[in-house]
C-alpha cells in the first residue's frame, strides 16, 4: 500500500490496528477526538472493539483489565484526560501490565485551552501518578513518525510489561501529512501465559496467575520496586532514540527540542545557516529514557557555549538538559505555553540574542 | 478554462478532503476575477487549521470573512454567528460557505435551513482519492449520502482535490482527475474544477483536462512553514 494523506489522529488509530491492537477504550477530548472518530468506523471493520468509557478514570481501568487479561490494548486522550488516567497508569505499571497510552497534549494547567502544548513532559516522564514507576515515553515529530512509534509501542510494552506513552502535541494529532505503515513494524502479540489472567483453560495450566499492585509485606513491595527499577535501567540501556541535526557543524549553540517544536527549530537552524550561523540540535525521540549521553557529548563540543532547551512549556525538559549537560556549558530555556507555537523567526532572534 | 462559480456555494466533503484550503483559494481566485466575494467559516467540528487562519490575507484582498466572535476563535464550541444567515439572505456575488467535515460537520447546514429555504445554491463535494474512505466510488457516494441526510440538502457538483500535500506529483494529479471524472460520470454530478498546487503547476499538462483548474496557494501550513501569498 502506498502513501495516503492522513490526519495525525487518524494515523494513530490506523497504526494501532496495523500493530495488531484490536482493543481500544477512550473518552473524547480535543485535540485527540479524531482517533475515536476514526476507530469508531475502523474497529468494527476489522473485528475489533471500541468502547467509549463514561470517563477517563473508567477508561484507565478498562485498559488495566484488558491488559491484565493479556490483550493488546490502547487508549488516547489529551492532557486533562491523562491526569484522570494517571492513577490507573500507576496501578498498571505496578502490576507489570503492557499497555499503550497516547497523550495529544493541549495547553494547561487545568482545562487550559485546545491548542498545542508540551506541558505534560513532567507528567509523562516523571510519573503523573504515584509511586516509583516510569513509562517508556516516545515523542513523534511527524505524522509518519507517530504511526511508526505507535506500531513500535505495542511490542515494547510487552517486552517490558510496562505502559508505553506516545507523547504528541496537539499539532501531531491535527495536522495532515502523507503516511504509510511499514510492514516490518507489524508484530504479533507475545505469549502472556506466564503471568496474564487469561484463563487456566485457555493456557492449559493448573497454575493460577495473579495480576495485582497490592503488596502489604514491606519486603515484597521493595522487591517489586527493585524489579521495576531494573526494567527502567534496562530501558536506559536499550531504548534510547534521538535524532542529531547539523551536529557535525562547528556550532556555538546546541538546541534540544522535541516533537513539532523541533521542526520549527530545524527551519530556524536552516535559516541561520544561510546567514553563516551554525546551530546544532539533539531531538530526543524517547523522552524516557532521555538521550543523556548524546546531549552531554553534543554540549561538550569545545565551540559550544550554550545549550538551549526549546519547548512548548514553561521549562520542563530543560531540567533534564541541565542534568545531562553536567555543567559543560550554561543551559537556557525558551518556550511558550498558551497554544501559540514559537515561529522560526522567534527562534532565530533568541539564538542571535545569545551570540551578540 | 476559467472557474465561473457565483451565487451561494457550499463546500462540503469528508474530514481533511481540503474544503478550507479550496474555499480560501476559490475566494481569492474569484476576487481577483473582479467579483464581490464573501466567505463564512462554518467549520464547527475541527479545532485547528480553519478558514480563520487566513482571515488577514482574505480581508486585505477585500473579501468579506465571517467568523465567530474573536473571543471564541480558539474554542471548540459549536458557535454559529447570526451573520451567516444574513449572508445567505443577502449574498454577495459569490458567497462561499466552508462547512466542517463529514456528516457531523454538515449538521450545521440543517440549522441554516430557514435561511437557505428557496435559495438556489451549489453544494460541492471535495474529493481527494488519497484520503481514507474516499478512494473508491462507493466511499465517495457513502459520504455524499451521509452529508445530504445530515444537511437536508443535495450535493450538485464535485471538486477534485487529489494531493499528498508536499509529496504530490503530476502523476497523482492525472490519476486524481481520472478518478473524479469517473465519479462524475457514474454519479451524474458535474465536475466543477480540480486543483493543483502552485509549486507543481509548471509540470502539469493542461491539455489533459476538460474542466477548469484552481491553482492552490497553500494557506493551512504548520508553524514551520509560511503560507503562500493569495
């Protein structure tokens, strides 16, 4: 099948089906509602299930239930909805169930607005819910990448028995771009007989599986947290993804930016290059695990006088950039978080202000 | 062959078929031809990339732009300003109604039924065969039926808008033309015009087409690109 023109939200829905996920629970919220709209047609065509929950809280636990039964399952929402799901995400991580969550971010806090934002970085990477858990978080910068990350997310969730989040800003959901769904990213659900409550008859076993997040024995709870910690450390070793842009030039400023914001930065970097000003960029594709070494090495280049975290938030990822730069150069933030996306011209002016 | 549309023109189609891009460019095209043009943004279902994004350029051209009040411009609320009914009752030489996608978007037309009652109109369905659900005749007719049912109005023409945005090539324009020609013949709906992006125009063999062509100066661009001059 060749390329077709899709809205990001439609491509996310289609990619999940192509990835073999036939269970979708959701509650509508702008700017993500087209995923539900699209899957309301498509799930019935492919024999899958779409159930609209009565709230995002309910949806979170529908996901937990289906994942605990060993089914491939996912949901999509936007910022306030993900806040409501965060309790269930904590339970799902604690019970080690694989599931995929998509957050098409809008401006916050509170009800905020419906325009694009990246202000849920902390919520996604540091845990919106309680307890010591992490999600593997991927951040697409195009509709094509959103489709591919969705297709990758299901096997990754199963590899780690852990929730995976695709974190896109509103533009990712709303913009239209050509997209195709790579055959090589299709995957079969893994065998979950070892742990899932998928029925003793179904797995021809006399052993009862138990999916739970309650560990009243402090030793057992600590053991469970150590198991989770080891998984997160393994993610750091095996799952870091990033794109380096103009990184072989003699740049004085390093930009760190992700999602659609990074595409604005690319245009700015190209425009600056025409004026003889070199700027490099690291674009994290995984926000957890964060590309720590890539940022450190890029900021350690001797000509680099500053790392600039550019994000549609009031400065969240900048804390990870500071952590990774290890004082090799000063770190600054630039961004907006009302729904207005900074323009290439603004980025050019910010870069120049630090060079003058 | 020039586009000769006037009167009330209602632009409908499935989500993302290109209704707004076409409405804006059609307004500019007809204004440049010297006629009096107004455009109303009736897209109550799409939160981003609406006619309102191009209002500055349209206003500067002297095109009347009817939008919800400023304070609601970024709300996802179904606000239908009374000025739309006013435009239908006293239309400019060409009055373009840019309607939201699918049957959901077309619901708004039912709310304008009183104003539209007895008025002659052209209701044109935009078709991009590179979009899901409209890559077959059956798919196009299903969307047509749903929009007609929701709006209580009849589609009486089609617009071919074959494109993959920046990945569009001449072959796609020709294939798209053949597709909408087939849809036109089968359905009996006249093919009003097809579109081609301005940057591709020089590569297109115009002799292949038996309908007018609207050259699109792209307006609905992401923040890292610049809208073309209308």
